[in-house]
């Protein structure tokens, strides 16, 4: 199945100017005793500064791989030489080699390659000696919008003109991944080898790009709900720039049994109460539907890096083991009919940007 969304191709044109582009891919692995349920998130990025014409940018810029793995272990690998980065301009496809190694030669000690239907790579952590290898195929189920229609831009049709900073696109709201992943620690004392085969596990993909990152945001994602294998949710809110002016915007998108429920600024009212960490409450309503989300996390989460004017910095806290409850109603005159109620213990929950001294509240 081909469900190519707008913005699937790479936006970077190779010029040395302040710009970033990032891709996020997540697999949610089920509980398979004696192995516990886990998630694996792959984050690839490139970021350029004002150019000097050289192959590499200042420290903190260039390419990077971040992996949030089993038990929320974290790996970061800098790939500063962007001359080894490649990407397709008109479809999903990108990758990078380390130290200019040549894929065609068959020597690929450290690399990653991504397409809509296949992911593979091998990355080492120079600081710890840990090595991660992976290879899996992907069957898309939902892109963004109804699967029987042309796929939509997550930020609406105006996003093609790049008047929003940053741009954001959900590439695949739901799909199935099959393959394997291996996380090898340098010694048995450090944890030994984690090796996991998986077959048709939930997969998700999104990307963002532009000249600046949001100053503040939250994010909720889940496509591994209990007793609801054909349900996917993504919700986010942030402070973005529109033609140089800041605005707070939020959205909720749900795919369920072929139906797409979309709550966005141009068709709905979205409100939230999100703590600095631990609790995410989002409500949205439109003419026909209403949705409520409650996400919670008792663990402290993991810090991951995001683009800033000074390069990648640890300004984002993330968990892939969050608790989430979703309720969706349909309006019947003045009454509400409950259409869907679902929960999960494997939700992605995130806050990022500037420090939050208090709960971030936006009313309907």
C-alpha cells in the first residue's frame, strides 16, 4: 500500500543557512513473556548554520541519530559530515554513512537507510561502546487522512508555502513493522545483548523542518491501544511562528476503522492543561464530535535533544511508557453519544522547549 503524504520528500536544498529537518519513527513492541513490552524510537536529524562552504558545520550542528530503546535506554550519535547525507526530494527516503564510507562497496560499518517500506542501520555510541543494529519492513495502514482519499498536510494546505515555523507532517499515523533490532552493550555487566524479533507491530512516523523550533510544545502519540488494534492517535500543541508572529495552536487526529477524526484550528476548538511533567489533559470539540485525552507518567522520562539556535540541546523530555485514556463522542442534537473509549500503557508523551514553572493552560 502506498500512502505518501505531502512533505514526504526532504526539504533541505543543501545550502548552508540556518535550517533543520528531523524524522521520528516509532515501533511499539508487545508484551511477549518473559520479554516485557517495549518501544523503540528512531530520531534522525540534520541542522545547518550560516554556511562557510565546508562539508561540516560548527560543533552541535550537522547530522545526528538518537535512539530511545528498550527500557528507555538512550543513544546519541553525531554524524557531522553532511556530505555523506542523502535524501529523496519527492518521496520518503534518506540516510547517512559515517566517515564517507560507500554503500555500493558493501562496507557499511555505521550507517542508516530509511524508505517508506524499509529501515536498516548500524550505529555505535563512542562514549559507551554500545552498538545498535536493526532491519525491518513497514506496511503502511494510515497516512494522514482517509486512506481512500488523497493524503492531507497535517498543518493544512498553507503549509506548502512555509509560512509556519516549524513545518510538521505526520507521515504515517499507523502501520505494521516486521524485522529485528539488536542493542549490544560493551560487556555483560553493562547489560549484554538485547535482541528482539517482531512481526507486525505498530509503527508510526512523522517529521518537522524549518528555520526555528517551537519555543514550547507538548505531544501525545499512541497506536497500541488495548483491544483496539486499528486505532491511532496523535495530539500536539505548541507556540509556533506565523509570518514572524507567535501563536499557540493545538490539534488532535484519530484514525479508527477507516474513519479520520480531525480537530484542528480551522475546524475545531482545542484546549489543554499540561503540567511541566506528569499529566497531559487535552480537549477538543467541533460541530459533530468531541474528544478528551488524559495522559499520565509516573516515571521521570528521558531527556532527548532538539534543534536550537545553538545546535542540538537537551530541551525535551519524553517517555514511550505513558498511560493514556481516550474518549470520543458524537453529537446528537444537544446530547453526546460515546463512540469510542480506549486506553494504553504504551503512549508516547512529551514536553519540550522553555522551562515550564506552572501548568500550561489554554481554554476553549
